[in-house]
């Protein structure tokens, strides 16, 4: 599996200074967490589920979640579990088996049910997503996944979703964050990434953000995100990769506010019509929110529509300028020096954690060639 693997070789050579590395789900945990990229959720009740997964893998999706929780009606759960097991077994002998593949369960009990039912599908499964993860149920989720790992003879990961009311409400948040942090810290090798459930957080207050806004405009939610990053996003070895929340819009309608996407980068690359296409599909909001995710310490993103994958991955590639700044910082013996691009100062100590994270992202998503921007990547990905 490799990001941008759907490109033909000559396209890859024209876009990348350094191409993305291939990976399997046996790689280093932090590498895999960054490699999640845009994680596509698919309802577990979908007919021909294995065929859907295979099609998305061929289109460039590298991580997927088969969803047994919010996407499935209460009366459909048992059938959905059987559908997941059949799909995973069918995928075992296909190229799509290389995906980072997860199942989001409703309750910890379903983890054992799925593990005991798999035949060939154990090789496909990377782990489980634990919704509404809290200090009250977290240990049970972690224990069930550990037991499933023993049963299947493969190390499976947990991705907890932080979205519970105890975490959202101000009066209980700090205590809950401390308890969950201690719980995950004690099982660090089993936790691939921490996911943020902003939709549930909004629902706690009866809020649904409009497509003209990003989650960072919803103050009660962004306050929670900031505290999650403070506890779980530290770069001192105690933190985790934290993924960005879902962008839930993918169809056009009349806009109240001006689009969130500047015209200039597209005009410079003769892609103004392509920009209009992105705006018409509400992808300008996704691009804006993804950029804000990165600025606030989040990597990758939960997505619920295939059209969302390309924008997230295009913004995940490391630019030629970022890469050389990061290399200079890591290799520098001096305290401060001018960037090779002569437009900023690189300080060795305060910028080192950023530089190391950027070099890891460069391994996963590659480094674009000089002068190549996310516009070029997006155009190549969606045929604009």
C-alpha cells in the first residue's frame, strides 16, 4: 500500500521530489498513524461491501472503517456484523487486503464476536475503532482488542473516539481527560491514534455546524479539541497522533458566505474552473478545515464520502520548501539560520519537533517537487 499509488509512474515523477514509501500494517506504530490519512467510513450494512472496499482502495483510499455504530440501525446490527465478517474474509485474497482496515463497533462485546467469526479475514483486519471511549468503558475496549489479538495471532490496534459527555462538559472534562490519558498511556503500544468525534460533541448542545463554517468556528467544540491536543498531542513522547473530525457535507446548494478558497493559487496554475468545481461540491470548506486541523496539531481526517479523500491527501503531502526547512533544522548545529528559501528563520530547538514530524509525513505522503502545489496534486487526483 502506498499513498498516491493510483498515479501512473510518469505522473508521480512529474509531481514528486521524493515519492511516498510503501507500507503494511506491520510498520512502526507512529508511521502507521500518520499513514491513516483520510480514513473513509462505510456503513457495514452496504450490499457487496467487499466490492465497495476494493473499489475505494483502487481509487487511492489507504484506510477504511466498516461502521457498525451510527451508520447502522438498531435492528440491523446482527446482520451488519455478519456482513463485515463475510467482507473481510472475501478481501483476504485481493489487493485491497493491504488497506489499513478497521471495524467500529457499538460495544466491546462485538470485538470478540467478530474475531471468533473470521476465517481468512484476520489478515485484513488492522484493528477496531472504539466510539464514545471513556474512563468507564475504555479498559474493557482495550482488553477485548488485546484478547482478539491473541485469538487471531496478530497485533490489532485500538483507535478510541473521544466524544463522551464527560469529556465535553467543562465541569467533568479535566478529570476525564486525566483518567483517559493515564489509561491510554498504560497501553500505548495498542493505541494507533486518537480520533475526535466532533459530530457527537455538537449534538450534545443541539448544534450542527453549517457548511459555510468549520468546526473551529464552534467555540464549545474547539475548546474541547484544544484540551484534547493539550493532553494527547504532546511532542515529548507521551502523546499520540490525533486525527481531525469529520467534514459532513458533499453536495452543493446556495451559499450564504463567500467561498473559503482563494482564487490566486488556482489562477497561477490555470485551474480556475477546477476551483469552481471544488466550491460547488463544498470542498472548499473541507480544505479550509483540514488546514486548520494541521495548524491545531491534528493529522489525517475522518471522512464519510469518497470525494473527501483527495483534498485531505493533497494537503498532506510535504512541500519542497517544508522538506528542506525540516532537513535543515534536524541537521543544523547552529541555533538559528535563514531558510534556504530566504523567507523565514529556522530555529533548531523550538522547531525541531515540527521538523521531525514533517520528515515522518514526508516518508508517508512524499515531497512535492519544487513549484508543485496542492492544486497540482488535486488536479491530478480528481482529473480537474
